[in-house]
């Protein structure tokens, strides 16, 4: 793991955007994936600024979302798809070559997972996968005990994730399942960027990056990735 400890959230966001920009510069036909959640917002803004100012050329780049709450689509505020729409897709002056946003409202969810697999298979492997980390160490919705070989799948949300999700939805929605890229697909990415900020992430970052590699802490599998950047603000790096 390559650790990058930044002075604050803004620097963390810029460093993550730097890695993505380098990956695209090396491979203009890249397949890239960003997470939802609070953590990546600054990186999205930095990425969009660089694209709109002509510093990053995405005309041949494809984009795929990481995960979605089952029952929600990109029309639902607080969903991962909606976050992608308003902070990335709709604010880019120039479009990606292709965009695949997971629909958690699909009538046939297994079919939706198959579509995600097919998109990654056709355009992949992922050139760069940017990830946040849950308080339980989840990556996307690969919760505790996740299969490290998995492709896209539907998964029950852990208690921790269900508790944390009120920050996105209040009591408007209470999803119990997620649909997500699998750890197998994430581990096949050429470059992985894990970002985290704030003191509340310090414990899980220490367990994921320095603790035992175990499916009980899904992000710990990234210790076995050959090209993984862990980009943190000072507070999240405190217990390393
Ligand atoms: P957060 O979510 O960025 O809102 O903390 C991270 C995650 O659960 O993956």
C-alpha cells in the first residue's frame, strides 16, 4: 500500500484526483469508477474542474458506478446514482464516452448485476477504482464476510451500514440490501485509490491497512493489491 497523508480534506481530494488524472493520461481509453458517500465529494469537484478546464480528456473514458441501494435509482435524492448525476455527469461540460450507473430499482436485480458485470467485462478491467471505506471496513457494499472473488451481486446491508445510512436519507428510505461491484472486480483494477478523512475513520483505516487480512474487514484485502494508494487526511491517519 502507498500511504499518502494529507494536511486536510482538500489536499486529500486533490491527491486522489491527481492519481485518477495520471491513470487517464497513461490510458486514454480508461474505465474508471468512483464511490458515493460524503468522502468523495471534494474529489468529484476537483475532477470535474480539471475536465471542464481541459486538463483531463475524458472523450474516450468510460465510467461505471460502484454500488447502489436496492430500491433506489439515480432519480432518488441520497442514492449513489443521484450523487453521481448531480456531482459528476450533469456538471461535466464534456461527456464520458460511456456511462453505466447501477439501477437499484430494476425489476430484475440479478439481471442488473449481470449488466454491471457485462459492462466491466467489455470495457475493463477497471483502470482505476476510487473507493471510500465504511465504518465496518466495507468497500462499496461488500460487507463483513464478503467473498473476495466476487463479481457484481446483491447483498444484505450490515447493521453498521443500516445505522449510518440515516445520514443520507433521514427516515425517508431504509434500504436493507445493496447492489455492488464485487471485491474480485475491485482487486482486478490496475490502480486502487482508497480515500478517508476524519477521526471517525481512524480506527477502521488502521485495521484495514495494518491489521490482519480478513473478509471480516473487507478493505483489508487491499493490502494484497499491487498498486493501491491510501490517501488520508491527518485525522484518518492518526492510528496508523
Ligand atoms: P462516507 O461513506 O464517505 O459517507 O463515509 C463511505 C462508505 O460507506 O463507503
